[in-house]
């Protein structure tokens, strides 16, 4: 979550919302991480317009763990399309 918190400090709000969207629907995320994501998302929701927040969350829910790791690491190449999280209705 350090990356998301750093982005929030520089007013880059969509990316932390995407990461939270992923973490809150990924069954592999530990409860502590999900709680941290919920807190961070509450802060983002106060600063990002609702429509932008919803779109960012949807983008995050559509990403795979490999895509998230690649983004955090700054990898610009293609990533495997496996292990996509299932978005909750």
C-alpha cells in the first residue's frame, strides 16, 4: 500500500483507487490488506469525483495480480492474462 499512499500524497488519485478496487475483490488479499485498502479508498473517495472513482475501481477489479505487480514495478511490457480476479456484482 506504500505506493498507493505515495500517489495520494502527490494528488494522483485514480491509481490508488484502481489498486483498492483490485485488492477489495481479490480473494488472495489478506484481511489486514483489505482493511488498509478500505481506509485508503475512503480517503480517495473524499477527493475524487464519484464517476472517476467508480471507473478507477472497475479498472482495478478487471486487472490480474500479474498486471498489478507489473504496474507497481514499473514494467511496461505485456503480462500474462492468468489469475484475473472475479469482480463481485
